[in-house]
C-alpha cells in the first residue's frame, strides 16, 4: 500500500503517543518504511509538548496514557489545533468510541489492529486535511485563476467585469470544445435569463477586445451557426 508521502525531501510528520514500547516501535518502523517522518513519545504530557513545539501532520494517540490520558490530550490540543488525531485503544465499545470522537479525535481504531487498515485511515485523514490543489486554467498563454480571479495573457494582467469573467471561466474549463449559445446562456446567465439571445455575441466581442488586442493570436473562434470554441489557432 502506498502512503500519501511521495517526495522524500518533504516527508509528512506523524507523532506517535503510545506508552507500550512494542506497539510504539512497531508503528514507528512501519510508518518510516511507508515514507513518513515519525516521532515517538511515551506519555501524554511529553506528547503535548512535542505536538506544540514541532506540529505534526497527524497524531496517533493511545487512549490510556500516563501523565495526561488520550481524552484530555485531545481536549487540550483541540483548543489550539485542528491536526488530525487517530485514537488507538483497547477500549472498543460504542460508548468509548463516541467519547473519543466527542473529545476531538478524527478517527478511532481498536487494538489489536491490522497495520494496512491503520495506514489506510492515516492516508484518508491526511488527504482530508490537506488543502485541495489550486487549479489554474490555461489555454495557450491565457491563464485564469478562480481563487484570485486573476486573468493573464502572458505576463499581462487583464481586468474583466464579473460577467466577462464568468463567460471566460466557463469556456476555459471546456477548452477545444464547441459550446453552443444555449449552453453558454444556461451556464453563465442561468435558466431564468430573460435578456436578448445576442448577449453571448456581445460579451464574446468584449472578451476579444481585451484578450486579443495589439495583434495577439486569436483564442475565441466562431463556429458559424453553432457557437464558439476557445483554443489556440
């Protein structure tokens, strides 16, 4: 099974807080083999100090710990961090699982467990906690960033109105596809748009004037009698 970590120069960090030496050593060995950077602490207080001094990407936390137990550990960490926490415990009945989740654990795994299942849960929590990659759409030297709403042609920033941006965003998400006027109207102006059907042509002209000025290669192409396509010539 492959872990989330793929770049050896940027390993994801897992903090294991487990007082049973054999289990802690087993987890550390297996997780390192999967490409993670692992730190082990054997009691709850030292685990909390480690979590705050060098925040990990995920915590594997035993429920029954000396010093500060797993439930109190969760409560304290949750006051300042949303790091994913998977609680490991010999207590596997429903009320114990509910209590663990209610104190802030993201997942709850009863001992004994299969490492493959635990690894799958680790990877699932890491995927859920990582921000989605920022999508920037490009056609030729034209780029559109939905997050910042920046549109560029080469290095030049181009100012668009909200409706121009909406039209361009729809078309750049469907590059090299012929889009009919009805498809564009429905996607950009909505089902209940009551304006003139020629509004698409008007806004395509606006975009062409801004995106294809000064002799820049054409990107918007008319498919006569059908609609428009955004592509490099």
